[in-house]
């Protein structure tokens, strides 16, 4: 205990790293939809000496480090809290034949679909699969689990949580996908399809990786108190290389988490997907920007390079969209990762009556299997308004209309 207190005093007494007096300019999309505190968070990030560029997207709201919906490019540095606690939180969609829509339209088949969604994943903090129920995927044979003591320690718990969905705004939905005429890259004919869409990340393992390396970053790069969550690790340092390895492993694990879940649901229903689509939105990528290598941190932001496909979900009752990126250098080739919140979880619980939520969903023919009031659709921005604010960044090419929604029953968020 005494040693811990002494270390804290030593850290507090360490001179802080100088930062810019004024932030670098960073463009904002949908400023009228974004609260001032989120804008201030991005401005703080743009004061860092390693910051090169940034952008704020119309779903933005306050987060840890940088706002959800924020994008920041750093030079030779990676900042764990800019990636986020739920490393590689991501979207995935499996698309099935039009004939399979009877799983939504036929009562007995609909019950089978709901049972598959319920049985083939797990929701809630710490939730997973025990013993013989554990899921299998090649990612658990990845050699990088043995590269660091921390990852070796996390491997067994990560295996238990493979194929699970977590809490907060994570979900598994089934609904109707309407593919438009200009859907190049999707390789599907225009029309209506059954689709299953999921939102989850790297679960407990990713959270532990984030906490561990965020602490190392704060110790290695002392910043003023209001900026300390922005601390970074140089990529030239041992800790920076270790975080980069761990973050990328968490990315592969999060992808496997979704694929395991979708495979189990498809098997339970006897389905074979026509197409599958996925993308991260809490991650850092090494990319070219302005003629140099940078590390682009997308905290709740969807990669949107020219021609790149991604998924931007709405709330549990709003439509979601498959989009094609336009490749905007100003936004660092990024778009929003969803609709974005207009009220905190606490505010939603206190101010939205359950009957109002249920009526809102019923009017839109959405069956909610489970969810906390903190995820009520009224707590979110209108996804179509959010898309309109970034029309220069992406082109919507398909619309997903949710019909069955399954989320955690409530409680603290993991993302």
C-alpha cells in the first residue's frame, strides 16, 4: 500500500508533457446535433503534440478520452483510451435469401428464430459459455495469446466469452434488408432479404487490455489532469509495440466473436448466408494521410475509404444502413458508427416511460425480446438526420429494418 501511494506521489510530481496552447483545427459534421462537451473533448485531443489531424462526426457524444464519434490521427503514437475500452467493438451482418423471410412472417418459424437468437449467444457483463458449451474458432490458436503474460492470463476467459454479446448497446437483431439499385460491392440483386445483424466487441479481454495499457500510457506520458486520458504510447517503445500487438489480437478475436455467433445462429435455423459484411469502429489503423504514415484512431467511427462498405446502425427501433464510403480526406476516411445518444443512460432510465418506449416500437412493428430502458430508441438521435449530415462521406446502399431485437436486460455498459 505504501509503495503504491509513493508511486502515485512520484507520478503527480513528474513534470507534465507540454501541449499546444491552441488546438489544431478539426472539421465537425452535424454541429447542431453535437453537445459542446463533445466538441471540447476533441479540441483537447488536438492540443497533443503528436496529433496530426482530427474530425468529429454527427453521432458524436461525450466519451472517455475522445468523444464517441471522434477520429484522431497521431504520428508514431497510439493512445489506448482513444481506441476505447471495448477494443474492436464492431458490426456484422449475415444476409439470407428472400425465401427465408418466412422466419419473420410465419408465427411458428418466428418462434424458432427468436429461440435461436436467445440460445446462440449470451448477454450481460461476464456472460459466456461454460464447459462443453464453449465455442470453437481458429482465433484461439493464434500465437499472439502467448506473446505477453497479460494475454496468456486472459486467454481462458476470452475463450469462455467467444460468441457472446455483452451489455450496453450491444445487440443481435433480425429484420428485413432492402437492397437498392446502386449496391455495387455488395454483390446482391436489388430486393428484400432476411438479415441478422450483431453489435459486440472484444468483451472482458479487450477491457483488461485497455485498462492495462492506459495505465502504462498515463505513467509514461504525464499530461495535465484534464488531458490524462489522452496519454499515448510511442510506437517506438516496447509498451507501444506490445499494445499494438494486443490491440490487433483483440481485433481478430472480436471478428471471431461475431463469426462464431452468426455461424451458430445459421446452423440452428438451417440457413446459409448469401453474403456477410463486418467492420470495426473502436480501433487504430496505420494509414496514409497527407502524404505520411499516421495512426488513425476511430472511437465510435466507421472506416469509409472510397468504395469501402460498412454498417451504420440506428437504435433498436430505427433503421440501419449498409453504406459505401466516399473517401473523404477531411474526415480521415471516416463516417459515424451509429445514431449517437441524445441523453445519458441515467437520463433515459429516469425520463422515458416504459409504456412510451413499447408503444413507439409497436408502431414500427418491432418486437423487443429484452433490453434495459437505457437503450430506449428515444435516447438516440434520428439516424436519418445523422446520415443527412454526412452525405459527403458515405452513400447508403441498403436499408435494414429491425423486426426482432435482443439486447442485455440493462445495467452498466461495456463500450
